[in-house]
């Protein structure tokens, strides 16, 4: 039986993976926010399962999260797909194409398609085109990666069984947009090769039921960090005095959810910090409790942008944190969200993926433990503490005792930037070093069940592996996968090996 520790602020307990995780905590009343929208989309209020106030269009198209004073706003529009108009020259028996014709939408920056059954596969192609906000300019058709089942919580785990998890494509970053068109074409298998079969149409592969397009608005970037001083969870009462300079910063008020996600990093950063500062190797070794005489095979701690730093809405995730016993290996991924983002936009990409993982796909939190952008910036992913063995949902079958690192972008035919590969080396040298793992070594892991290794099989693999090493998938892309040898060597050198 695999062990899982589930904690909340001030409480720690050990439980099996079958233990249901606690429901999200309700947030304090939030302030509503308005933004421009097509006149055809009128809204009415509703409350979602996380306790935050949303507004939804009458056709079910537009959940809209209200803006909190402490966290950036964000929203998800969910548009049901339907059969597209049949052309007059359509071949009899050809599979039905589903999608949406061109239409206006509330502003969004990331798209994906989800469906009801998480076990169902989408055998076909998904393509979208979008219109840049405030223009008449439409993009070319873009492919959306359909094989995304290889990411996620392990089968039989509490996260998989205790939530309404949905099937989903990978999300695609499209930038600020207010118009969309989508088409989903099912595969058309060849007709049976038998006498007279050329006269019979092939049986179309059915598309999953309940397909809908998810349009994600990441909300605004976090405001610059103000002066601190107010205790967490205490309401601040703004006051204006005659001698108060207009530019004076008020003390920041942390919500309970933000304070909880920040408190688990107390050993490396102050409460409410947006960045965990880098340390030299000597400083890193000094900060680690080593056994007397032990050789410190650990790399210098890199700078890490915290969840608060990239603006994670902590009310979205499940309240508790999940842990495993150790971090024996690291799986490297690409996010498959495309490369059309700037490093300044990386926090928005992360907030969009986070919302897509939780609100659209039904996961308990952001799936990866860490993320790296094309400029080499490192970001805290799933909540629970950057130094701890946090249970992620990144490599189906191998989430236990591992960590997942997502390099933002798509690297099947594009070379990953050297800065991103270097960041993977730095991050693994430090984090694997905390748990005594050699980046150039091998490790034996027990499969939780995947399309490559059945449940219970012991698998020997590299301590730094690609997603495809544990699951039959193209992730992390052929070009990034080829760079993992470089990452292993550099990581081990940073550890002093």
C-alpha cells in the first residue's frame, strides 16, 4: 500500500491513498469585477463548488470568477460542442465533425476541450482558430494535443476517485482573444479488407460524450508586492490621515488560503513571499541538516517564484496538501501549450493551466510540482512546500515518490532554449539533492498502472527521466527529450559529483 500524508494548516495525519481528501474551504465574500463582454452574453450569479461567486451565461457558456482583493481574477467559459453543418458534398457514412462556428466570447488566453468520461480517449484531431481581442484578425488553424490522459493522478488514488475528473486535451495558449472557432474531426479507420469492402463505408470512431470547449482567462498579474506588517488572516481597516503620503503602501492582508500555501515554505522564505531567494552551494549546505560526516551532494538552491508570485488563486485548489515519502526521481515534461508566449506572460500561462487543471479537468491542484519558462525562470507548482515530497499529478503511474517539472512550451519539433535546460539542471541538482538522489543514477520505481507498465511492476529508469519513460507518449517532445542527458550531467556536476 502506498502511503500518503494529508495535511492542512497546523494539522498532520497519515492516511492511505484511498482516504478522501477534504473539500475546499469556502472563501470570504469576494468583490465582483466587471470587464467588457459581447452584448449577447448576459449573466446571472451562481456559486461554484469552491465557494467563490461566479456568473454564468444562460446557455452555460460562461462561468466567471469574481475578483478577490487579495488574488487576481480569472474565469472559464465552457461552451458545449455540437455537430457542425453538413456540406452538400459530404460522403455518406463519413464521421460527424463537432465544434463551434465563429463566435464572440469574453476575453480569454488559453483553450482546451474536455469531455465527461476521463477514461475515454479522443480519437481524432482538434483544431482552433482565435481572434485577437479588439481586432478583426483571426489566427491560422492551430492543432491542440489530444493525448493528455498520460498526465494526471494515478488510477485508484484519492485524487482520481474522490473528484469528478474529466477527459481533456492539453491546453493551448493563444494569447488575449475574444473570438473563437473550433472543429473536432474523429478518425476514419480504413474499411475492412475483404471482397466488396471498397463499397462499404468504414465505421466512424465515436467522439467522447459531453465535449465542450474551455476558454480560460488568467486574470490580471499580481500587483507589486506591498509593504508587509499585518498579521495573516486579520482584516486591515484602511485609514487616511492628514500626514499620510499618497504613495504610502498599506500592509498586505493575506487570506487564509494564501497564508496556508505560503506557510509550508516557512523554512525557505517569509510568509507571503513572492520569491524564494537563491543560495550559494555553501549557504545551501549550511541550511540542510546533514548527518555528521556526510558528504553534501546537493546543488545550490535556485531562485524560485512562489505560487503567490505568479498569482495562484488559492481558493481553486483543494484545501489540504498531499505528500509521499520521498523524491527518488524527476520526470521532465513539456506543457504542450505552444511557444507563442513571452517570459513576461509566463505567470499568466501558469494561472491558465492551473485553472484548466482544476476547474476544467477536475484535478485537486496544478498538476506539476514545478514549472520552467523559456527564459529559465523556475516556478513553484503544486502547493505543499518546495522542499517537501509533494504528491503531484504529472506522470500517470509514477506520481508516487517522484516530482514533475513542466517546461512551458511544445518541443516536438522546436529545440528547448538553453536557459530552460539549465534551469532543469539547477532545480534537480537542488531538489534531488535534498533526498540524496544522484541525477546521473538509476532508480527502481513501482508502477501504479500505465499503458507502458502494468500496476505493480518494478521499473528501473533514470533518476532524471522524460515523461515517455513511464508512459507511451511523445511528451516531453523529441527535442527536449534529447537534452535530458545534458541536464543529468550538469545536475550531477552542480551536486559536486
